[in-house]
């Protein structure tokens, strides 16, 4: 019985990803041609067909493990090599890859960690993984020309209230229960890290000039940034900043400070640039 390419690909994928190994994967196969796996994969005196496929199975797992280590360096630092290896094994059994690209390999790791026993010793670990995953997604996210200060200055003052602003299309806002920003930064800078403290925060992750940045949002800008993420008018953004600012600060000065920061960070684009219909 001839085996078509698509059938062969699916068979080898099932064997390579079989949870209990290639041998048990073979035992579960009912549609193999006469001669079994040897009719498809050529063995020799050194290695049988099954042993050859088993090599690929091991290579496949360790390739995915390397991807997870690269994408989650702070999670790896907190857990250590052995625990991270065990975590990856359980995670890949629960969430086997479904996309051709390894980019998507770790997209469910933070969800997996939220119910994992590792939370007992590191209760912040799921939030840390969520932040690291967001950095990967932001790096690979869509692009758009950022709004520069000179562009705003060129707009007549009477048009400013109705001007619609949006955040950069790759930007993400995370609502976290643990303050993991400093932990991640310490790992990146190769400093000694400390366990994250509990605290509800919003973290913004964005990209500019092929670099990814992140920080905790100030209370005065949380609702304003969320509104800009939906394409709000400038007047609404002003109202939100004025309402959420520290009462001791002048609202105009506070808005100017935050707007200068947003422009400097490169997180704003013109509403029409994001490719979404603005909300009324």
C-alpha cells in the first residue's frame, strides 16, 4: 500500500509527538502499510526505523524546549533548569503545537501556570510568563508610523478636541495581580532578582525601532491609554487624565507631561493608521 505524502506527514507527526514515545505511538496506529514503519522509514544494522524516528522525537522536544527558554528567560530564572524542563514537558502534553511556526509555541504557558503547582512557591509566576509572552507578541506584531510631536503641532488648535488618537497596533495592556516588571528587568540586566510583590497593576508593552519596552502605567494614564486604544477623541482623553490625576497636580500640566511621554515612547498613531473603525 502506497503512502501519500500528506498521510506520511500526519503519521510522523503523531509518532514524534506521542506522549509515551514512538513505540507506544506505533502500537496505537492501525493504518500502517504492510511491513509497518520499516516500509516507510529505512533502518539499518545500527538503527531501526523506530529508533530513527525516536531521534527526531527527542530533537523535536528539545527544539521546543529551547524556544520556551528563549521566550521566557525570567520564568526560567525563577524556576531553574530542572523545574522548567518538567514544566515544558507537562505544558507541551497539554498544549501540543498546532501551528507550523514555533512563534506560537508558548502562547498558552501563562494560562497553564495559573493552575500549576509551581504557583505555591512562586505565586507570581503566571503573571511573569504573561508579561514575557506579551513581549514576544509585541515584537512580532503589526507596524504603523508613530505620531510625532511635530505632526501634532501642525494641527490647528480648534481641531484638537475632535482629533482621534490610537495606540500603536502592536501595543498590549496587561492587567496583573503581581508587580513582575522589576523582576523581569533584573533578569534582563543580569542583576540579582527578588520575588515579585503582590499588587494590582496595569503594564503597557510596546515596540519602537525593533525594540520592545514595558512599564507599569501610572494611575493617571490607565483609562486614558485604554481610551486611546479604542480610538478616542483627544477631548475624552483630556477628561480622563483630568479626572484620574493626583488632585495636587494641575490638569493641563499633567496632560502635557503624559502626552510628551506617550509621544516620546512612540505609542500613539493617527486613528486611521490602525486599520480599525473608531468608536463614536
